[in-house]
C-alpha cells in the first residue's frame, strides 16, 4: 500500500467495530497485517477467538477492564489502560509493524476523558504514509473527523434491544 488513509466509523448505530474487523479480514485475504487495539474493552467477545485463527495476519489487543465504564467516574486503572493503548499504537507506528492499525473505541475513550483529544491527535499525526488508520466509536470529535479521509456515521433507525432482546453471543459479543 503506497498511501494509507484515515477512516472513522462513528455514530450511535451498530456496526462500527464490525466494519473495522471486516476491513482487517479483507486485508488478511491480500496478505496484509493488521493490529486492532481495543480501548475500554476487556470483555470476552467472539472476535477474540475467531482472530486466533488468523493470528499471522490480524492481532487484537484489549486495553480495558472486563467491566463497563461510567462517564461520571472512570477509575485510575481505566485511564492507565487507555494511555497504554496510545503507547502501543505509537510503538506499532514507529516500528511499522502492520499495514492497518485500528484504534477501536478511541472516540469513546476521548469522550470519557480517559485520554485527551490532543493525545489522540498526536497519534493520528504520527501515522506513517503507507499505513491505514481506522478510528472507531461514538462521539468522534470534529477535529478527528476533519483529519479523516473517510467518515462513516452509523445511524440507528431501529434496534431489537429496545424490544427487550439482550446482547447475543456471536452477534453483539
């Protein structure tokens, strides 16, 4: 890949992480390598097991606890893990480890004040010319949207959760 771009998947609809995973899967089919850094996620999602099968091409690293974070009071450990995720992203860029770097839920990490917008922009500005960078999560700030080459906003028109159907293994987790 001669020119890597910046993509943002945001909005309140379902499918942001799924879109990023799909892109990594497509790239693996072309022999490209991806790293997915998941901010605020430590739960056991189905993609963790599935990606073990493609570990030569796609690595996924979680930088979060296995509990949900409340915006009113993230813990010091939540903040430390998010900062660790940023450092890992910088390392991957400096060492040119992969063709595609996904910062999953980074927009929410900014919104929850686990990391600052300035820290996130510093990482975005470090992107090597030939690396694709994917940023996901609700609440993408305008400054990130302005730096992106592609912005997709997922809108939720209808969701079965509102009808009382909980998250399902293999579909939402």
